[in-house]
């Protein structure tokens, strides 16, 4: 298969080029798998992103602004940052590793590695200066984000095995326009017969934590859920009025 009818090619470090095929893609996770007909290629070592700690050394690899073979260094600045990436109507929600290694347009898709040269993430997004700042240009301002390697590993292994990847859901839509001052994700509607409905989630509930981790807003809830796998059981802390309760939800799968 090809991407939107176009052709794909892979350029290796020695400047040789090979045609590639698209095995599958996941806009939900901002990831894709491409395949080339070659053998004996060097393989990066994959690290365990669950063991990454703030302050760990990082090196980002990529082709920023078309400058191939570029590496930049920094540290892990934060973990579990809810960020969005993507475009053309497709939005990815990422529970990201934040780094201050300089990441610029063209770094996306490159590895973020630790001090042992193990891949701990896939560079995916950079922060932009907001419109309230001077302009809205994207560029390295010490805020880069990477998809954790454990998430990337699950998604890519599923794509390699089946051509697609499953996206976990709780079965509820959120009200992103809620005017409430309190932190949390406001539930607008619950899918009848879905996982959240079976667990007792109701419209009007506000989800304030997932497995004990506080949730600031709807984006944070989606990224927290998507960092897990279909079939996982999660504990949601839910507020409604002055009452707080915990419910257990077994994650379902979005229709692909």
C-alpha cells in the first residue's frame, strides 16, 4: 500500500535509497510502520519508557529543517505530559515524555534515546509560541515531546501483526466547553452498553483521576486512556455535585 496514492522511499545514513511500502498507520498515536526489502540493517535497542525518570540524559536524532543525521542532547524534563499532534483533521493524543533536547520540524519520527543509546521515545511534537507571544512560529524553545517507547512498541507490533492498531476507549464523549473552574474531564454523553455505561458512569460526571493520577481536563483524560491497552481495567475517580466515587472500567476498543 501507499500513502494517499503516493510513493514512499527510505534514505539510509549512507545515502542509499530504497522504495518502501506502508504496512499500516495509526493517526490516533501519530505512528506508522513502513517496510523495505533489505537485510542486515542495524537495529536500535528499545528501552523501557516506564523506567524513565525526570533528569535522565536524552539525545534526539532526526533531520531538523532537512539537516539529516542531526543529534541534540538534553534531559527528560517531565513525564506524562498530555499533548496533541497531527494535522489535516487527524489529531493524535499523546501521553508524552517532555525533553529540553532541541527538537525542530524534521525531528518528528526520529528516536529519543537515553544515555545507554536505548530508544525511550519517538519524537512527535514541539511546542509553539502562542499567538499572545510574538508570532506563532514553531521552533525549539526547550519544549519537545516524544511518544513513550512502550506505547510505540505496542502500537507498531500490532500494526506489523495485523496492519492496524487498536485504540482503547472508555465509551464516553466529553464536554470540552465546560465552564467549570474545577479540574477534571466533564462527561457529556455515555455510550449505551459501552464500558463506562456498564461501570455506572453518568452524563454530568467529572472524571478527576485515572488510577489515582489527577486529570486536569479532557485532553489529559484521553492521553491517559490511550497510554493503556484495550482490555486493561482502570479506576476512574468521579465527582458529581459534592460526592466523589471510584469506578472500575474495562477499556474497550474504538471502531476502526
